[in-house]
């Protein structure tokens, strides 16, 4: 009786482990499809949003050198 219970418990734990692994693989493949390189914006479009050193930033940097 105990041997059968242990065997059922082990098979249940195996099923949970396999299910968790399958879920992890499925979620990883969805992320890979969502971030395909064809949908990424070109680097030229991002150049407007990059950090620019303006006069007030330059003056702040000067205060750090002192």
C-alpha cells in the first residue's frame, strides 16, 4: 500500500515538474516572437530621444569638477 502511494506521489510530482517546464518554455517562445528584430525601430529614429548635453547640464558638470 505504501509503495503504491509513494509511486503515485512521485508521478504527480513529475507531472508538476514537467508542466512547469513546459510553461516556462512556452512563455519564453512568446517573448521571442514579441521582440522580433523586424519590428524594432531603426537607430536613426531613436537619435532624437538620446541624451544631449545642453548648457545647464554642462554647468552642472562644471560644479562637479570643483
